[in-house]
C-alpha cells in the first residue's frame, strides 16, 4: 500500500511517500501502525511528531475520504495523510 504524506505530515515523516507491503484486507489502522513503527529522524524544529500529526489527520483512500479506519484495504490502494490545514 502506498502512503503519501502532505504538508506537516511530509515534514514529520521525512519522505513524500512510502510503500508498506501489508496483506490485502489490512485496515487503515494497521497501515498507520506500520507507518508509525518506521524509525525516522527527528522532524524539523517546530514540527510535531508523525504520531501526533496522524492522530489529528484525515485520510483519503484512492482520493475518497476514509470514514471507517477498520475497513479492509486493497494491496494497491493509495492512502493520503492530510493534516489539518490553516488558512482559508
């Protein structure tokens, strides 16, 4: 499964995207656990940790909002991590 990070999530993750080879039917919860288990360098000064950002983020699955984090995902799904955005 491909995870794409945006804005502060990208800064905290240290990458724009990464692949997690979870089995077909894994949930978003399991995917996020796998993403948070990756050892990462400290985020830039003033950037919260990835775990803190993920806790407040919304998610898209193949460009559609995810409402149920326990729903099964497909092995080829693309998950976007969208932290809260400021501004208007």
